[in-house]
C-alpha cells in the first residue's frame, strides 16, 4: 500500500509592506534620533581620521609622495573627481598642530595617522544605515533625495516646499547651480544646527580647515548653512519603527 502523500502546507500570504503614516509625526522618530546620534559620534571620531575626499585641493600630501595638490601628478589628475577613496583607510602624514600643513616640514616633525575619506552625503547615508533605517546609498545629492522619494517611510520636500519645522535627524541639502551639499539636522532651544562635512575650499573660506586635523566634520547653525549654501531639499524618516 502506497504511503499517502502529506498535505502540502498552505502558502502564507506575504506580509504587506509597512505603510508610512498619513500625517507627519509630532516629533522625531526613534530611527531619526538614532541616525543623529551616529552623526554626532562621527563628528567626534579621531581614529581613523575623517577627511573630505578631495585630493586635488586639500593642501595635504594624500599619497605620501612628498607633494600635494597640483604639485603631485597623482593628485592633480584627480581634479573634480571627489569621492574615489571611500573604501578602507589610508595612511597620511600630519603636522603636530591641526592648523599646520605638512608642506615644507622636516620629517622628524611629522607623524603618521590612518584616514577615512568621505563626501558630504556619506554622513546622512552612514548615519541612517547605522540606525538600521532603509536608506539610499546614492552619494550624489540630487540622486540621494530622488531615491528617498521611492523608499517607503521617507517624506521628501522639494520644488520650493519645506516641512512646517525642522526635526532632529532631518536630512537637508543645497541643490542649486552653485552648491550641492548635504547634512543632518540637530535642533536646539536657541537655534538649529546642521552637522556636515564641508569640502576644503569652503572650509578654508570660513576658517574651519585644519590640514593636519583628525576630523573635517563641523556643526554650523542652520541659518548660516542656508544663507551661504541654500536649502532646496528636505527629507524626513517618519516611520515610528524600522520595517
């Protein structure tokens, strides 16, 4: 007698994708707060150092060949090609004081550190991924916000629209003919700030650049950020919990 075949297990319907709230939350979500906390931790990181990835104009001997920027053929060919050194860490030489360049300094004065190179969008991207929130990995400013529009749980404002007010963890960006730059918001009782990673040109212009420093990230008031760069794009994670 043949053994009867077991009944096939009934198929379970796939779980529906979580739906984003129809109204904005009254405060920042746990995911947004966790992302902000990660960004703040990044800003205090010193080992490995965090430098903006712009080898051609950062007044640093990035490849440790004794020259820098246009004086180094290797760095010169990287002009306008920021962001190519994202993976891993790189050795670099620094002077004893962050404000000093290594240019012309004797070897005995210099020390070696490890550096991770990033661009501005890496700060919100890494922060939200660390918070286990669905996040685009598109490092282009316009591309990042375009992708966020397609990810459930994100609310994006563009085209002249903006949220009623800023919240902790909001991602904001300039996206105009002059500037493309992103950061993550930290609200305050007196003023709101934007944690961001400026390029060396902007950092030198506003006297925050430290060629031998251990972290290029800064926190500036939202008013200053917007007045200098503009803010055309806003994004907010509005799901109460990650899916």
